[in-house]
């Protein structure tokens, strides 16, 4: 869809969808793949102002489903809902919860406050575009990147750019299309944590790419202050239930 800018005045809506014919743990990424043609659709991109994606919820029944949040001009609300619903019907995607019709909202209320609203919205749109690139190109690398971010980089306050940029450059055309100034701004937003113990802004991308996050860490005093990064062996114990393991010698 290209890089767009969304306004703090754009309306916001949500759909929760899944592919009903695949097993838990696989369905989330299969559903993302099933949604990709919509994101490239010409009519969709003429109407939509931006979208971002993540796991539908925290309950086990939601972990194989995708939450599609989107921004749209007030005048196009009805039209974009029709486009979404028609795409879901045509592609065998099941709505698992009632959709939230587009409405006004302050998304950044708990993530720094209203003064960050436009910045937060545009970060969400961009992190989703980069995340879609990473997942399509190399899902395992993408998941490892964000698991090691959570348990090494953020935990020990290590440099963000050194961790992420090699894989962003290798796998994300969206990232490579950004100017140097835009890249620096993206890393500033990715590292932003304005309201501890509320989740950091990177949580949105961790949740999207990895398919989960460990929200309890944000209320743990041992995580709120810089600490010792976990070893790969320690992280592998944590991510085992997610269905992958990290090579002991893995480097970004």
C-alpha cells in the first residue's frame, strides 16, 4: 500500500478474523497470508488511511486469530466496511467477534497521551508494513528477532538499531524505502516507553510478528530497570511453547 500518513482525526475500526480450517499456532500466520491480497487491492488502498495488525487477544482461543485495526476518513466508513466483509466472504475468513464500526478514539491515551496520537498512529501503520515484510521473507528469523529483543535488548537496555537493522535491511523493502531521517524516527518510536509499567511501543510489533508478548514483564521491577540479558538457552525455554527454537549461535 505504500507509506501513508494517517491523521489523529481519522476514524478507527476493528475486525477479528481467522482461517477456520487450520490448527492453532499455524492459523495466525495463515490468516495473515490470506489477508495480504486485500492490503494490495487498489480500491482498498484508495479508501483506507492505514491499518495495523496483531494477535486478536490474550485468551488461547484468540491466539490463532488476527485483529485488523484500520483508519479511515469519516465519509468512507460504510464503504470500507463493505470491502472488508466482502473480502472475508470471498476468501473463507471467519469473523470471530463483532466488528467495531469506525469511530473517533484516542489510541495513545495509555501510551503517552493524546499529544502523541498522530505519531503513535503512524508508528503502528509503519511497524505493520515492516513486520509484514519480515514475516513473508523469513518467519523464523522474524520471530527470533523479537524474542531476543524482549529478553535481551530491552531487558538489558542494549542498542536497538544494532539489533534490528541488519534484518530490516535484509528482508524489508518498506524499511529500505525510508529516508535516513525516517529510519531514525522509526527506531525512536520503536524504543519509546512513555508510561511504565504500561507496555512499550515495541510491544505492538512484538505481538504482531512473534504472535505474543509477555505483558507481565512490564510490572516486574527486575524488568523495569536494566538487567542481565537472558541466554539463548534461557529464551528457548520460554519460547518452546510457541513452536520454535533459537540456534545457540544466532546473531541478527
